């Protein structure tokens, strides 16, 4: 279960990679723009502003996110990204912070590159932070909680490639490719800032598996480890480095 409100607690920081990804898409008047994994719809609305004549095809696999997007005025539909098939007039595809949840996403990218129309743009961004302390510590604590989690585990996003890996994939598919990586030094505010950040994303499966009381105890186990790894500053803020991987491909 996704919590749109929790996800939007850091809306500005989560939005920045989206804008940097879209800045490399050169389409001027696309017929149809697909936003795969539209989330609560706050960023999807900017696609309409950029391309007002385009049909915006927004979808997400989370019922909660689709409901939030519709409430925000986005005509979103419930759809697993694995099941998406491009319409013949799809000229731009955007997948922002989605494909790391799909271990077989390389196969999806190859399939989309084969089926999108000539000249279409395919833009993806995936978090590449799975080996950072926040994620490795969360996995260690989740492993200790295995009996209460009932089989829920936090995987290490081993399917995520580096920028050169995606450059190779799209080049082999015949595309023109622009790929890069960025590590953002994010300044988080408030108590337990890193824990709050990952609670809205990486820890989502753990939260769904635990009762309120067990979730509070899980957080208590993880908090001191995160404080050691990401010491809060005297001004109450916390530096949180976050690596992201980008690829923008042009279909031949």
C-alpha cells in the first residue's frame, strides 16, 4: 500500500529528478505522452502544461495513488507497468522512479524500444541508492524481524543498472541514448528525517505487513542505526546523499 501523503512529504526533492529527466526530452509536439507510474499526479499535471495538445496517458499500479491523482485532476488509470502496451501514437514515454520495483524491467525497455513509433522518446529515472546505509540497514533490521513480517523482505534492487548499462541496452536496441547519474546531497528537515524518507518508499512493504504497534517497534530498532549513519546537524537538518540513474532514448 502506498501513502500519497507520506510520499509527498518531500515533494520538492522527489520532483527534481523528474524535471531534470524531462529537460533532456526534445519532443516539441507529441501526440500522446505516457506517464507510467504517475503516483499522486502532481508531476503528471506538468506534462499537460508542457504539451497542452498531447493526450496524457497516466497510469499507476497503486489504487491509492490513482485515487490521489484523480483527486488532483489527472485522468489516471490503474495499470501494472508490466502490462502497458504503447498506443500507435505514443511519442513520449516517461517512467520516473518506477522501474526499480520491476526486476525484469530491462526486458520491458527492450520491448518498448521495439514497439514505440519511430522518433519516439523514452525517458526513465531509477533510484540507485540500494547499497546506501539507509537501505542496507533497513534490510538488516527487516531480516531480524522476519518472523513477524510473514515472508516480506526488502530486496536490494539488484536489477538496477548503472548509466553505462542502460546506455548499452538502448544502443543495442538501435536507439540514440543520453544516460547519466547524479548523487543529490539532500538536506532533510525534522526529527528522524531519513527514517521518514524511506518510510514513504523503501519501507512500504514492511509497514503494510505490521500492526501499528509492531511498526512503532520496528522504527525504534532502525532509528538509532540511521542516526549513526546520518548524524543530524546542530541546526536540526540531516544530509542524505541519494544516487539516481537517468536514461533518455530516442527510438530510431
